[in-house]
C-alpha cells in the first residue's frame, strides 16, 4: 500500500474545508488521480482511478 503525506495551509474556515473534503461525489474536482466515484451507501463508496 502506498502512503502519501501532503501538507498545505488553506485560508478558509475549517468547517467549509471539512465539508468539501467529505463531498465524495465531487472528489474528481480536486483528486486528479480519479476518473469517478460511486456512492454505495452512507458508509461505503468506490473510487475509480484513471488507470481503470
């Protein structure tokens, strides 16, 4: 399993950043490695990489 650590300072309210990061259906807007995501349930989702 690959591990990546990236740090950034984001000039925004913590709650807005957290809501943005948790918005699974919009992962493709900031995750350049994904082609799409599929929500299975409230607790499960599938990420499809561009290599798929």
